[in-house]
C-alpha cells in the first residue's frame, strides 16, 4: 500500500483541510464584518454632512424668500 493511499494520511490530510477551511471562513467573516462596520461609519458621517448641507440650503431658501 502506498503512503498516499493510507488511511492515516487521508484522515490527517482531511482534518487539516477542514481546519484550514474553517479558519479561512472565519477570517473572511471577520474581514467582512470589519469592512461593513467601516462602511456604516462612513455612511453615517456622509449623512450627517448632507443633513448639514440640507439645513444650510433651507436657511438660504428662507432668506431668499424673505427678501
């Protein structure tokens, strides 16, 4: 029986692959969660900026209507 055909190699190899795959999935999930968090922060900041711009435009429109 060859080394590559042995049960010991198959179990070790399969366990290692499963472990590495699980680690890769976990790393991808963590990366995705971090990117999502960063995106949410950026969107909130942009919305606050746009809210400020909108308020400024409303004030300018009111002032224009008063003249």
